[in-house]
C-alpha cells in the first residue's frame, strides 16, 4: 500500500503521496503529489508572493459572501479603471491574487502533466471595445514553467465578451492558435458558455514538456479549449488564481474556492479526475 506524508506548509495542506506499491495491479492508479486549498486563512499566503491589490486599483480578502467549500473563499474586486481608453499603449492590468510558488516547496516544482481544478464565481461585465482598442479580458488561471519573478513564459485561461473560456499564449507567448476552441459556431446550444454569477468548475491539464507540450481546459466537465504549448521544461514552477483583468474595467468581483493542483501520469488519468470531488 502507498504510504502517506501530510505536510502543513505555510498553512496550506499539501499532500505528498509517496512510496508506491511494487506489487499492485498495473491498472491501479498511480499516487502523485498534490496541493490543495479552500482559501481558509489569509496567513496561509505569507510565504508566497501576494500581488498587492491596492497598487492595481483592486483589493482582495477572504470572505464568507460567496463560498463553494468550507467557511471562506478568496474574493478580489476592481475598485476603478486603471486606463480608461484601454488602447494598449501601456500595460496596466488589475491584479489581486496570491501566487503559489511550487518551486519553494521542499520537493520543488511539480512535474507535468498536472491537472489544476478550481471553482470560480465571476460577477463582471466584459465589453467589446471599439476598433483600435483592446477588448475587455479576464484571466482565471496563470501557469508558468519560469521560477523567476519575470514569469517570462505563461499559459493563461481567459475570458472575453463572448463568454467562451479559452487558453492564451499558445503555442507561444502572445499567440492564440488552437487545436480546438469552443465558439458560437460549434456550440449552437450554448452548452459551453461561461455563466456569470454562479459557481463554475474549471479543470486545466497542462503539460510543459519541452517537445510535446499541450494544454486542455474543461468548463463544468466539458472541453472548451485545446492547444499545443511550447517553451516548457517539464515542470510547473508557479501559478496564480484570483483577479487579473484588463485596465479599462472599472468594476467587477471574482471569487475563488476549492483549488487543487495534482500531478498525473497522462491525460486519461486527468480525465478520470473530472468527476472527482476531492
């Protein structure tokens, strides 16, 4: 049987599942490292970098207003616009989130593929801006294979005015090229639309392989985005979840709850976890 070691690290409960059985069935699922949180204590973030919301016309707190699991959820809110024209001449996004710096853990960064699962509740109106201006955007998830403060290579899970969740920075930084992307053209019944003002589950499979990297996103267990990913080295070093949004937005709230990051062996193992409630 596997042995279990539970570590309370910076207040997060991190389950490092180690010591695999040598005699089990070949069909028995492997046991991997995982990181889980329900955003229950603000002090849990003190040894990771926290983007200071007040510096980005935003704020964040733990709240009981909207909760999916436990007593608290993470709340982040936009206070005012940072650049009213949103013309792209300067980059002034709203930020209010804790980072999860996996490379700081005793066993270091997580090897990929990893499945990241999270519940999100968004109350925000995203607009299509006039020609020559940047459309409103919101980013639920940012993942990086970069352990530095530069976050030079990222893969994001974003939303714009069309309400379809999509990968960003794929296959290279700044690109948006997909193997599959849900749109109004291929989702005639609107089953894959993101719903404002209700809890939605996001599952993101990320493989930062140096040669065969890719990512997939499921919204409420339905595939919505799939793309290849270049520029990785096999590890997920850092991530953040919370408020990361375009400059022209002058209001809006995001709640995050029940986060899990887990190493998986392959995509089949990841999809088996889409029905998991952990």
